[in-house]
C-alpha cells in the first residue's frame, strides 16, 4: 500500500504460483496491472474472449502448452505416454492432455506421490518409456534422482518437464 502511495504503475508477479493469486487480487482491487511470470493453470477469460483481469502472463497458456506437448509427442513419434501430474503444483489439466494424446496410442495419468521412486518403478514395470512430468521446477532434481535410482535414466526413456 505504501508503494501505491508513491505512484507505482504496475506489479511484477512472483515466480511462485502460490503467491500469484494474492497479487492478482491486490492488482484487481487497486486497479494496477499485474505482469506475472508464474505459470497459470487457468486464465480468466470472459465469454467475449477478453481477459477479465488486469494480469498479463509471461508464461504460455495451458492450451498453448498442451498443444506444444502434443506436437512434440507427434514429432518424436511417441506411441505410449505416461503423465505424472502434481495436483497442487501442476500447470496442465492432465485429463485434457491425455485425451488429446490418445490419437498417438495409449496415455495414462498418474498422481505424483511423495515417493516418486515408487511411481517410476510402477511405470517401468508397465513398460512406460515416454513420460511427461508436471510438477514445480523445485522437484526436478528429486524426479531426476528417482529416475537415476530406478534405472530410468537411459536412452530408452524420454521425459518432458512442463515447467522447463
């Protein structure tokens, strides 16, 4: 509020999606534009196609990201795809993505658990080779370590991280 008194003209959003909602609310109440660098799982679009808020996102929309992932999977000729989705921090709608990827072959969705090794072992036993990881960037090291520990860091396995 003190900064508003000094005449700020815009807020620059956090890189943490958890804080994005608070800044968006402040932006809306004060009528100050928010330029957000955080990925936004859902973007408020009015029926006429115009944005209903004062937020400009520097991250691709969910539909753009899902199109990019689908196009990449088509180009790489992926047939069977597994999605590991973090419901708290993921930026894609896993069911919609899975439906769009069905044209390539089978696609399964798995909830990211606290024990990623167990999830990866389960996928390895099912024969999964092409895996989409949808979690916060802070978990990438944990995912890669779990993949290394389970023997899934070879040229036989392919990964797409939605946050990178």
